[in-house]
C-alpha cells in the first residue's frame, strides 16, 4: 500500500469508528479478566479457607478447584467473544475501509493520468 492509501484509511470515518469500537471492546474484556483474576488472588490472600471447602460432604474436590476451572473457561469465553467480534463485524468494516481506499487512490491515479495525457 502506498502513503496515499494509509492517509485515506486514517482519515476514513469508518476506520476511526472501528478503532474506537475495537479499543472499547478490548479494554472492557481486559477489565473483566483482571477483575476475575485479581478477585481470585485476593480471596486466596485474605480468605484461603473458602477455596478449601469441599463441594459436598463426601467429596475430595474443593471449591478452589471448581473456581479455578471456571476462571480458565471464562478466559476461553472472553477470547471467543473477541475473536467472534473481530471475525465478523470488525473484519467486515476493515475490508470496506480498505476497498474504499483502493477506489479512492485508483480514481486519483486515473485523474492524474488523464490530465497528463491532455
């Protein structure tokens, strides 16, 4: 891509909207992950006995194991949400922006060559 492509893309309203939406989603998901992870660590630090409680009277599996697995699954879900959003709406918007840039630059190149021929 040429410098003209990059300038046109950066100035494109759809691209600016895409960057804002992607950034908002990324920060939101990152905040959720950090809240879950730090909450887990804080419970371990200040009330570790909670994670040592068995899930039933005759079970050797504790709530700590269940919550640990849930955090791992939560991470997969959060990643899946981002990937789904990126592969559907974000990629579609980006393709539209890049195609518009190609059309813009190609039309400018043809206008310049038309002026040069005359």
